[in-house]
C-alpha cells in the first residue's frame, strides 16, 4: 500500500516538473525506453535503464541535476565503454544505440547533449541583446548564459526568423536546473520574464519541438520604469469570422501576447490575430510589470457567397484521375461541402472522392454546387486518348569473361542514355541505364524498365556489346561470358505492350534483321519473330517492332577515339556517336547540338530519318579507313516518331 502511494506521489511530482521544465519524459525505476538526444529524463532514486541513439560521431556529455549523486554506466552491445559519476564526457560512434544504466540516491533530471560550443550547459554562449542563430540538426538544443549586473527583471524571447524560421522554445533555468520563469508561447515566439539578483547567472535553454530545424532570433530586454504599462491602454473586444485576421495596436509597446484558445484564434508577437475556428476565447496581454488584461475574442462562421473553379477548361486522358482545383468564396467560409455533376458520364465521371475520371474521348461540363446557398460554377472537361509514354533501357557491357575490357563502352552507353533522355533538344525518354549485366540480369532489367508499359507507349531497348552469329544463331555476349540469343531477346520483348524500338550496336548486328545477299534460314525466322511477315504466324502486327542495327550480318561494328591516345572518355562506337548526333547530342563533348537527323524540320525524328542520318554519318566517319559498316533498319521508310 505504501509503495503504491509513493508511486502516485512521484508521478504527480513528475507532472509538476514537466510543467516547469518544458518537454521531458518521466520514468520510474526499471522502466527502459529510447531517450532522444537533448530530451530531459525525470527519474526517481534507484537504478534506471534507458537507451540512447547517436546521429553523429563525437563526444557527448551525460549530465544530471540532483540533490544527490548520479552515476552512469554506458554499454555498446554488451561491452561497457564508460562509467563514473556525472557529469561525464563519452566518445560515441555514429548511428548506434547505447544502453545507459543510471543510479542515484535521490530523484534526478538527466540529459545527453553534444559536447560542442553552445550545445551543452558547460560551454553556454554568452548572450547579447539580440542574436541570430540556427538549429541545424533535428532535436538540437542551444544553451546561453546571462548574468545580471544589478537586481533586475529581464524579458527573454525566442522568435522565428523571417527567412526559414523555426518556432523555438525557450526556458530560463538556474545553474542548479531550477526553472526561473513562466514560459509564454504564441504563434511565432516564446517569452519568459525572469527576476535576478545582481551577479546572479541563469542559463537559457532553446530548442524546437519534434524534428523541426531552422533559424530563430534570441533576445533579452531589461525592464525599466519608463516602459508602457497596461493601464495606459484600452483594448476593445474582437469579433471575427473564420479565416479573417486583424491586428491590435501594440507597435512599440512591450507586451506578451498569448491565446487561451488556439483552436479558435492564434496571435503573433506583433499583434496579428487570425481566426481559426468557431468559438470564443481571450487574448491574454501581459505587460512587463506583472499586469494582465484579457480581451474577449469571438469567432463566427463565415457564410458561403459563391464557388469558382480555378480554370474554365481542363483536359483529361482516358482512365486519368484528377482532383479539380476550386475555391469556395470567401476562402474562409465555414461550410466546405460541395456536390459535383457531369453533363455526360460517358465522357467524364465524378467519383465520391471528388476526383474526375476520363471515361471516353469527348467533351462534357462538370458543375460544382455548394451545399450552403446552392452556388454553382462549371468547367469544360475534354477527354483525350492518353499520350504515349516513352521508356528506354540503355545497356552497355564493358567487362567480359576473364575480365576482358571494352574501352569506350561506358562512354558510349552514357552518351546514348543522355541523348535518349532528352539531354539534347527533345522531350526524351524515361531512361534506365545499366552496365555489365549477365544474361539473367538483362532479362530482369527488361522486365523492370518496361513494367508499366501500355498499348499506347513506346519502349526502346539499346545495347552495345560484343556480338556475333554461330550456326545461324545471332547472339549478344554478356558479363562473365553468358550469351543471349536473338530468339531469347525477342521472347522477352514480345511481352511488352505497345511499340518496341530495338537498337543493336555490336558486330554482325545485322543478323538480328536480315542476311547478306539472300536470307539465311535464321534471318527468315528472325524477320518472322520481329515483324510478323511469315505467313501470318507471328502473334504481332508488323508495326510492333522498329529495328536499327549498327552493321550488316557479316560486318564488324567499329569504335573510334576522337583524339590520341584512346581513352574511355574519348572513345565510343561509331554508330552510337552518329546516332546521338542525329538526336541532338554530342557524345564526345557531352553537350547539346542541333537535331541533325530532323530532315523535314518538324522538331521530331522518325525511324527513317534516324537511320538515314546515322547510316551516312557512320560511313563518313570511316571513309578514311578500309573499314565498312552498313547501318540497317526495318521497316524501310517508316515515319514512326522515335524522338520528339
């Protein structure tokens, strides 16, 4: 029975201490929890176990206020890394959880703080009349010190800075940790009045609630008899409607303003009063001599006077959902309830959530009606077929079996990724670049990159690597010597809805398209697989695949350097360099260029235009050598836009 009484008394004392000290946690013996950095812990005599987490490595101070002695043992995993009487400095690693066993013969207040200037009670910053500071880390705390030159009353205030401000809390305490004044908080500041004897020093603890960070202004003002008192002012009752604001005349006066009903209205230190919700409250005005005035504040609901969509017309795609932007007038009206109706639900439908969904191409009006007053407005909604999404998977294999390296592969792959992603003067693809994949990883990459494709989308697959043809079977060499055949590649690509653009940049890549001087059995099968031309047996229409290959089935695909000696940075495949130029990207200099393949100057590049420019430019790069490389395309003359 006596033990229970003691527990209840201790809990009551903890609540009182919490009210005096601001944010804090009260625990009893044998409780264990995660204590945030700079959070104060109120504990009874005996042994208390808590956990602490570090955000950065460095020295931390373990500190306690108590009428008795407090000891701590610090454990990392099961190893004790420090022990002794508090205060104690402990070096702690980053991002670890430490177990702290605290013992005391009297109730105590405990805190962990960083051992750096201004962040602990032993190296507090000496205050000046006004200081601009920033809380840069979540749960950070700043300490300041102030010493009275004479018997005086001082107003301390922490106020959010104008730029990137944070609502900082402020608490003055004695060197023994006892609170020295009440805290008064409003919307943008926290204030406290403290009476000190001559030579008396106090500590000012400043922090922000939760994980807030930002700038604040800390100031102090010594109270003098010349300052304005409340009996020199009269404030009339304040009446507002929700959403309205007003300002009382306190400019140049030294008052502390607070709201006793923040769900009804808020107030700033400059006297700006903003109505929040219906109800009544009081604006509490304190002068610096202890006088208090309470000004009645009543807030009523504002009536609706109209409603307005933010636009007269909007466009949706089929199956697309949007939440329309609209304003109830006045913006601070109390009733927010509205109803929507569509003039043609076969075109656009309104869901219960208020979202518009495009059903079928066409146009319809959607009308909004306020529940209060029945005010209306309409918006014309046009529904269109969805715009195609352009996705690209760009693959390069630089390292092969026995760690063989292919110089220029990384530069080539990055350059093509840049060109396709719109680094040049084009809208570009949603581009996923991968290097040094095995066969299994390539298949996974294809599935991941094009997972969201629909029938209206364009999916582009580009690869540069070693390639060849063996016994009528074309293949691409992947990392660690694994190979993927043309048939295996096509079996993955056929699963992707919509149009597929395949760009193969390797030796004998023409084998993926057709044979030389008469088609081989393999080539006939491949055209069937990729184009659907074999007696209609393919599951695809002939327009599904668009192919661009760097060479014929009997040719090599060459690389060249822009200068000597050849390096990874100045070497690329001739084909990729030519194609990138056509798409508006200088692969060697990494900068934009003109859309050189845009023959008809319509700011789009078709498959035919890309092939024509790349074929001629590749031959141009090789004309001073004996090398020959014929860029191939299927289908010939196709005006399908591959770059817009």
